[in-house]
């Protein structure tokens, strides 16, 4: 009798310690290309104004980091991954340049211009 009770208690404890499998979480739904493009255009247009009106490197860095943060928060449709990566990489290089990395600001600026040239909807 003691053996049966011990086994029952052991099984009850072991089942209570292991998590029960749950339903898999649904993957986020990517927005349409049109919605994504409108968001990116809005982010980069706002960035252009903030960057151009900045009078110090610190203010420019804040504009770059804000644009990068907003860009990285977006869910990206599969067909737009290339432009998203190019724009994010360019902004990151610009931020590094504004923090003092030699030549990074120029490389980032050129890369952002190239990304825009490759996506006529950003013009």
C-alpha cells in the first residue's frame, strides 16, 4: 500500500512540474507592401526634415537613432526585406559616424541614397 501511494505521489509531482504543451503562438501577419512602403516613406521623410534642421551632431544622431528605431519596429513583408535591410544598415552606419567612426557617416549617407535610388517609391 505504501508503495502504491509513493508511486502515485511521485507521478502527481512529476506531472505538476512539467509544463503542459500549449498551442503555438501565431506568427505576426506582415502588412501589405503598400502599407509598409507608406510607413517607411513617412519615417524617412520625417528623418530628412529632422536631420536637415539639426544644428549639432548630437541632434543629428538623435534624428538618425529615432528613424532607425522606428524602422526596426516595423514588420516587413518578404518582398521588401532588401530595402529594409539597406535602409537600416545605412542609418546604423550614419549613427556610428556621428559617434566618431571614421568615414562611417559618409558611407551611411551614400548607402541611404543608394537605397532610395533602388526604391522609386521613396523619392
